[in-house]
C-alpha cells in the first residue's frame, strides 16, 4: 500500500449508520473519516489514498451529483455506493459514471469489508498509474523544443527523411535529435516511444503510425542504432 495509510471516507446523512459502519471498519483495521453530507466532504476534500462509501439520497447534493464532482476533483478515489433506496436504473447510472461498486443496505459485514478492500487496491493501482504518467510527462517536458518536434513526428510514423523535409533540416541533424529523444525518454524502440505518446494523450486515431510504417529491423535495434 501507499506509505500514507489509506482512509475510508463515509458519506451518509444517517448518523447512526455512519457510527456503526465506522466502528466496523476501525475494528477491521481501517482508518476512517465521516461526513454527514456531500458538501461537508467537498469542504474537506481528501487528497491522500483511500475510497469513498457514499449514500445515494441525501439532503443537498445527492450521491450521484457528488460522484460527478469527484470525477473532476478527486478522480483517483474509488466510490462504493451504499444505499437503502437504490434501483436497477440508478445503479446502472452510477456504474456507468465510474462507481466501483453498488451495495444495498442492509449489507453483510463480509460483503462490505470485501468491497472496501477491493476499492483500496484499486486506488493504489490508480495512484501508481498516475505516478508513472507524471514521470513520463516530466521526461517529455525535458525535451528541447526541436526534440519535442522530432518526437511528435516520429511517433506519427514519419521517417528521418520526411522529418528533415518538414523541419527544413538535414537527416543527420534529425538522427541526432532522434537519438537524444530516445536517450532522454529511456526507450529503445519506436513502439515504446509511441506507447508514451499514447499514454500522455498526444496521439489520436488519425495520428497513429500507419500499418505500412512498421519499424524496419534497423529500427528495432537497441537505441544506439535507433537514430539511424
């Protein structure tokens, strides 16, 4: 798990329910925080790892409305709906909007604890993925303006000759930039470079390298030959 202990955030306007669920989770070894409304959670917006146990119908913002807010404000926190007034249509809406589970009260202790454990594992997976994305974004940001141009063109399947013509420079210069790009990004093949661009949202379907532009054997060598 993360070095920071994850917290289970209980959002429910029923005080007795919050207390009962909180005690159950604490006995099971979880850290908890309780909120009587969606607005209270937003005023103390969680920043660390954890998950949210969310009631569906509450005064003020409903559970679905809070879910929509959190999709923008805290997208890494998994949401487990826990409600006594749900229906199939609402549960489908919640899941389609990104909820990770939808439980109906009364729920057994075993079912609730299992759902919380799944949600916390998912949070950790999301945070690790976000850390990786942030690291890749920092690597791309370390490229010089011209290296960034070359990177954007090579991941779109452009050959050195094409890049040289587009940038009004020599193939030799393009090869040097291409080599620097691969060194800075820590990759050894065109496929790895394309994977980074896709992960960072730098490529659309129209930008992907065409099927007939697959790398030659020379392109698949280790990065000492990649600039050739």
